C-alpha cells in the first residue's frame, strides 16, 4: 500500500525556500537579517514606484495634482495591502483591509507629527521628510505585523504573557 504525501501549501514552500536560502548564505547568516523585514523594504520600494506611476499617469491624463495624488494614494493603499499581505506577511486572513487602512491613518499622523517636530527645530520640509523615513518605516512594519497581519502564533504569545487572575469571583 502506498502512502500519500500531503501537498505542501505555498506558504510552507516559501518558508522552506527562505530557510534554505538563509542556511546557504553566509552573509545573511552573519548579519542575521530578518527576511520578513527585508521583504517589507523591497515591497515598500515596489509600492512607492507603483504609487508614483499612478500619480504621473493621472497627471498625464490632465487631472489636477491634488486629485492625482488622492487617486494615487487610494490605488496605492489597495496595491500595498495586497503585496504586504501576500509577499511580506504570508497572510491568508480575510478582513484585514479595514485594519490596514486604520493603521495607515495612524502611520500618516505619526509621519506628519515627526515632520512637524523637525520643522520646529529649524529643518526644512525636505530634510524633515527624509529624517522621518526611518522611524516611520520601522513604525509601519511593526504596526502592520502586530495589528494588521498578526499571525496565530503571535496571538498565542500575546495571550500567554497575560496572567490569568487568581481566585476571581463575583460577589453579588
């Protein structure tokens, strides 16, 4: 009698490929690069290029820059959600889009507050925006990882750290 082999899911295959790449690459081993964060950065570059391409397309079509920027932002959010979900966090959960939009609203406010603070210290808007890139990128990564695309493993870790109340009872 033959034993049937279970088909591995695409996510499992990706993780196995990443593990083999990490084992075979002395540079990655040495630097201990988090492949998920690396994918986040690469996808971020692709998302930025996509958003800018949409913006320039709208401008070429004769749309005012304010509406072109809004349209590019809306298209960019949808595109970014799908690429982050699929290529960075390997998420298969449904219903994360609302959390994604909410998180990007928080990220936007964080970015604007950092830029404003830098401007108050005398930097111009260009330099202030450049200074904000690193903290905003880190904030974005962790917010998306922990809020939008939180895995079951991470949920269980969080739940395990919350101590259960002892001798809890309600007296009427």
